[in-house]
């Protein structure tokens, strides 16, 4: 329904903002980074939005980056994870850390978010890994297109690509982005971060 909203920041509450778009005020629930002091009331703001609709509720969620929105959407695809829990996770960890935590089974990274217990963290990892495996069946084999890299490097390249696919990018998009920023001197998280920046640049 809405891809994004761009307008004047009219009000900030503990968990949402109100954006005036051509005289219409939209209440948008946001992660904590949109509520930081750097976003001053009266300034212009743009948020990528997700319209959540259920029988008993309708709400608009907004994110400062497309990567955060994709992370939110992936979390909502996990059984038992609603928008409140998903928003808590987006507020607590970056998309690059999220992809890395799923790949490395780091449930503790998720439990640092308020309201996320061990069982929920493990379910997120399990379901998203299963989803990734299904998607990888349709992914072309890219390792042959990664020249002059050791097996360990190929592993880092593949894991970074998988992390981007996990965030909702196509295998082709992920491969191109990782190829553009890959360096054996970078950590896996840095490769993922740089690849995400490359996609939106």
C-alpha cells in the first residue's frame, strides 16, 4: 500500500513518530534509531513502510533504511514473531549482525533484544535457515565465478551472499553486491555491511 513516507516530523513518542505528509498526519511505529535526538521535530524525514493488517488491528511501521524493512519482513515470516518482537530486534541489532547471527546460530545475539527469549531466538534461526536452504536450491552455483580465492575465502563469500539472501535480496543481487566489495582482509560482518551499502548506493 505504502512504499515509503516523506514529510515533516511532527511528534515523537516512546515507540512511534507522527509524520505530516501534505497535511495528513501518519502515526508510524519505528525502531529506536528513528527516535534518536538527531531526528528533530520539524525536520524532514523519510521512512520505508510496512502496513500491518490483522482482523483486530492495523498499524504502519517505518524504517530509516530498506535493509531494516527487509529484516522486519523476514522476522514476521517466522511463526510466533509479531511486529512488536520484530521491531525490538530491529532496534537492537543491525541487518548485517542479524544475517551473521542466523548463519552462525548465535541465539544470544537475539536474546539481547527486549522481549526475545531463548526459544524465540532459536525458532528464528531454525526457520530462517530452513527458508534459506529452500531458496538456495534455486540459486546458481556462484563459487566458480569467484576467482583466486582460497576455500576459506569462498566460504566467507558464500556466507555473505547467503546473509543478503536471508534479508530478502535475490541471489543475483546478493552475488553482485558481495563481488563488488569482497576482500579477504575484511571480516564477514564487514563484507555484509559493505555489500548492503553497495546495494543502496
